[in-house]
């Protein structure tokens, strides 16, 4: 390999180390930003899981009660907690409001029968519940994005270290060959 080719490789490796390192750093930052934002927004809502063994948990179907029990009594501050609360607590109660009908279905029925106060009440309850459930699921979705960004950052950090190791090897190899060439020339050159 020629000397010019070796320095091109070394330059390319140095650029790769900088680019990969920047991308890894950006992903670590992005992950921290997303998780911090999700935490802060959820904490501001002051939502707490029902206490362990409470009537609110006992009234749920067994699978939903088990999911809720793992966070019993805790404040809702993480994406996985938001997903659990949205699907295993709010979702269960929303299914009970109008026999499993959604807001849009009940709203259409209420518009067709504007005198029905029971339907009007169900419309309000479903609207509020589905809105809160949707917002919690958005928080969960963004927490997953933050998690995947974190994993990608780890992967890019490993790639950065691998390329940096190759760069150090190339520089050391070039330095060693330069020393060997200089030594060989001094042996051959007449004194």
C-alpha cells in the first residue's frame, strides 16, 4: 500500500470517528431530551396509580389488575406507566361506559337523538377519557422513540470506538513502517 493511500485511509477514518461520534452524541442527547420531556409532562399531570389491593384495582379484569398492580400507588411519570394506565385502567373503564362503543359511535347516536341526556353524558365521558388515553399513549410512543434513540446511540458509540481503534492501528503501523524504513536506510547508507 502506498503512503498516499494509507493517509487517505487515515483521513477517512478520522472523519468517520468525528461523524459517528457526533451522531452518537446527538442520539444520546435526543434520548435524554425525549425521556426528560415525557417525565416532566406526565409528572405535571399528577396522576397516581390506585393503591395495591384497592377496590379500583380489584374491580378490573385479572390481566388488567395484574398490569396495574406493578405500579400500585406510584405517580405516573414514565412511558411504560402511561401505556399501562391508558390500556389497563382508562381503556377498561371506557369500554364500560357505553357497552364498548367509541366516542364517535356514541356521538353520532347522540346527534341523532339530541334529547337523550344519557347519551349526552356518555359522549362527554368518552370524549374526555379517549382524549386522556390518547395523550398517555402518545407519551408512551415518544418514550419508545427515546429508548430506540438510546440503543442507536450505544450502537454508534461502539462503531465510533471500532473505527477509532482502526485509526490508531493505521497510525501506529504507519509510524512503525516509517521507523523501519529510516533504520533500513541508515544501515544501507555508507558511513
